[in-house]
DNA sequence: TATTGTTATACTCTATAACTATA
DNA sequence: TATAGTTATAGAGTATAACAATA
C-alpha cells in the first residue's frame, strides 16, 4: 500500500474538480492543527491570534471585528472574554454609542502579538516552502479571489 | 480598499503570509456551505458524496476507506451507517479477514453518485470560474502539494 | 423598531477510550 | 499481542434564538 494511504485512488476524470472542496478542507485542517501546535507555545489559539492581531490595526467594535475576521458575534464574545481574562485585550466604551465597545489591545497584548506573529510567520514559511517560490504569490492570490467571490 | 467589511485591514507587511491559514479556513468554510446546499438536493452531505464516490473506485475496507478520504474510523462508522440506511452502500464480508468489511456501492448508490457528481462538477465549475482559466490547474496543484507535504 | 452585546442552547465534526470478535 | 469495527463520550467550532440596554 505504498500509494493507498496517500489519498483516494480516483480513476474518474472528474477527480480533480471533484476534490476541490475536499482539498481545501484537508489543507485547512492540517495547517490549522500545525499552527495551533505552534501557537500553543505563546498560549494562543489561531483565532485568538487573528482577532488580537486584527484588533491592533484599527478601532473596531466587537461586531465590526467579528465581521472583519469572519466570526459570528457570539463567538467573538467568548474570544474577547478569553483575551480579556488573559490581560491581552480590553473592552473600552465606544465614543458615540453607549451600546458598543471598542476592543483595545493592552501593552501585554501588543507584546504577545509580536511574539505570535513571529511564530505564525515561521510556521507559514515552513508550509509555503513546499511550493516553488514563484507559485506562492499566485496561490495566495487565487485563494483570496475565491473568498471574495461570493461576498461581491 | 474602502471595504472595511471585506477583511482585516492589515497594515503590516506580514499580512499576506499571516493570513494563509485564515484564508484556507475561510475558503474551505464558504465552499463547504455552498457544496452542502447544492448536494442537499440529492440528499447527500459532502462527506457522504466523497465516501460513496471513493468507495466506487476500488475494494476498500472501512479502515482503508477512512484513510483514503482522511476521516477517523469512528466517523466512518456513522457515515457508512447512514449510507447503508439510505440503501446506497452496504457492508460486505472481506475475502480473507472475517473482522473486516468491504464497503460496496449498491445500484442505487451508483445512480446517486452519478447525480451527485454532476452537482459537484457544476458547483466547482461555478467556484473556479472566479479564477482565470490558466490559474486553475496550478492552484489545485499547489493545494495538493500542500497537503502531501506532511505525510511524505 | 433596529442594533450592540450577552446568555443559553444545539448541532456538526472530530477525537479519545473502551469494548468485541477476530487475527 | 495486535487489528477491524463498534459504541459511548467529550471536545472544539459554529449557529440560532431570546434578552437587556441603547439607538
């Protein structure tokens, strides 16, 4: 079974197209596992990192932040709870709306993001190293366009 | 980029590399939702389709099938249960091992796969249409290499 | 009436452990 | 002792609905 364990031995001509969704799911899963393990050394999950790192780039309310990273607002509540408990982020009153909270990043959070970004960069470099250099940008580009597709 | 709602307005140079895992997760999620909706008209989930479609390509025991499509053996039990209840697949005794079961596809299953493959092909064509034709094969290729990376 | 954030709840997918019957 | 399949269970991640405070 030298090849049997590698993947489905599809013999139909439709196999390539048929596998797109499956390929994405597998790639996403294995990379997430890898990144989760790498980020654990900073005590963050990929979602923590993504939210915290994004929060640093502007003044986001919780809802705006949720939309920005593609999370449900209820998931965002839990995520912010955890980041706040860790002292990395905090809910600040929004300027013009007493309902809304702006998510601020604390000093400790800023330091943590620097740390986690280094980890992420290292991990992704490892991952992308399996692609020829000239294919990397087009690949990421194609992915981006695939995501932008439906929301346009 | 006046589109704050489109994605994180990252201002760091690391944004591209930083988003790889996130991009894959988003792409996988949105495509899975789309494919799930499309396949619902055939009464199948993407996982059902993938397992059934793969089972047709050879003589797989449950465990072999699980490895082939990247599912846990316990998930495979449930999947086969459902496919069997729907009359699309069946557990047959394996030739040389009384512990193992070969997953066979029934006549109804074969017809169903033809139907679901058409749906999948149509859906993927739609999805890939957002990429220039000459980028599609390299993109799928890159994805495949990314997955093959760790198991090698 | 609509929206922000919250809580509670449920559902899917996946992972872990223990069991059986074979090998 | 190890393996194929099963069962039960637990854990993520996400989604839905209802609520309070505010707009």
